[in-house]
């Protein structure tokens, strides 16, 4: 199974071109659109979102991962095997949080290049064919060389920032909820937010924090947009207040 995780935007023409390549080269493999609204140009935020989302895909999957503001530049193209799943994308830090949190990991630098390679669309011309090859059972041998690690490493530490805002106005943070006490307050834009287990535990219109379905601390509002009420944006810092 192939998953797509990009900042291409679902309404633009990029996703369709990638799918056309995958259909041509791995016709019988299902392709799932995991996300095409990853934070544009924001590798750090997306790396933490990817690390959380990757826990939801079935074993033996292959994921094409693209948030690549440096496309066409000096950065390498890489394939990562983390806990039995493959991830193909740029070596710009995007795969590093996921890799650092994995129990097992191995890395390859992609050395293969197609005859026609757009300087600005490696997702279609470079990453998609490699993803298709892996999905067909052809591992990167011959098209990649094993390497010791990634060139850009963002570490494994949680990120105390807003990393994603969904269309409801809920704001995901890069904090894993398992390490945040339930009596802690999350401070965002000067507001001290209490924990609640679910939306219905707070009055309509109130903003709170809870552990979302990905295991992250999320700032949410009951029947309202937390982002609009608090003026939240991706990249804004949050703080954990305990005691």
C-alpha cells in the first residue's frame, strides 16, 4: 500500500501527476491520500506531524513524503525503512523525527536519476518511481546506497509549537500528550487552557486542550474554532504549566 503525505494541496495539479506515475509503475498497489495540506515550506512542523501520523499506517507500507522548499538544490534524496515501513523523500530533516523515534531504522541515499528530471518536481520524477519500485518489491539495491544516517537531523524531542491547524480550527502541537500531566495548563497566546477528555466536557464556545487521536496535545474548542478565538498560527510557541 502506498501513502502520500505532501504540501502539494489537494486542489492543485501536482497530486494527480504523482498518482499518474504510481499508476503506471505500480498499477495494482492501492494509493491512499494521507495528507496534501501539510504545513507548506515548514519542514520542522511537518516532521513532527509525520512522526505522529506514521503510527497509523499498516506494516509493509510505502509513503511518499514531500515538503521540500529546497527542491533542486544540494539536498539528497533518501529512503528510510523505519519499523518495517518505507518512507521516501528529501533529506532536509523531514524524515528525521520519525527515524529517531523508530525502534529499527535503516537509511539509503537515492543515487538513481531518471532521464527526465524536473528541477522543481522531484516528487513526480524521482520519489514516485522509487516508491513504485519499493511497492513492487524491488528494494533500493541498485538505485540507492546504504548510509549511516540522515544529513539533516532534527532529533526526537517534542516540539512546543503549533504544527497543524485543521479545518475546524483545532491546533495540533508537537507535544506528545503522554508526557503532559492532565492537571497541567497549556499556555497559548497568553491563555491558560485546562485539560478536558472530550469536547462535551466543556461548555459550548470554550477552548481547552486534550489528547487527540494521534496522541498529541491539541488545542480545541467545543463547537468553535480555537484558532480563530485565540489567533493561533502554525509555528507559534506553547508552554506547559504544571504545579
